[in-house]
C-alpha cells in the first residue's frame, strides 16, 4: 500500500530566538497552533515551526526583447513582425503547422520583418522566436485565411 505524506511548514519573514540560562524559546509569526495552555500568569501556545529556511531565488531577466507586434493577424498573404526594440542578441523565427512540422524559418536582424506566407494553405500556425541559445523568447499564433 502506498500513502502520501505531507510535512507542515511555515514560510515566514518574522520571528526570533531568545535564550536564557535555563530556557530557549524560538518563534515564527504564522506558525499553526496545535496546543494551548493558559493560567493567571502566562499563556503558552505550541505549534510547528519550520526546521529549515526557504529562500526565494531571483530569476534573471532575459537579455532579448519579448515585445513583439504581429499584424495583420489573421492574414491573407503574410504578416509583418515588429520588435519594439532592436534585437540585443541573435533571434530566430520558426513557424510550425498544427501537426508540428516546421514550415518557415528565418533570422530576425531588424526591428521589422515581413513574412510571406502566400505559399502556405489556410490554417492556424504557431510562431516561435528563440534566442542564440535556443531558449524560447516568444510564442504566438498566426491565422491565415482566404
């Protein structure tokens, strides 16, 4: 038999630790209370405290542009692909049909590029812009109509 086990922990930015000769108390704001005791001189709540620190990591911004304007979409013969900024690195555009076959490929070297789709049948297509490392920068849908 297989079972699932869930560990409780609190991600908190507040808390501290106090140590006296015979006592050590640590606390975290937001810890769930599982036991509670109170009398006339003090109140004590016991709960789970995280056993490790969870630190968020930063995600670096991509060096390439993501601001892309595609028009007209839907199109009859082709589209104009405009980057709002000059490419900071080599960008590549690939267009795929709906069964995953690549039907067009070009490098994007200027801020505005016309893509002739007149040889393609009427359908929806997926455009993918990648950087020089092959990482996807932008994905978009193109609709070609009659």
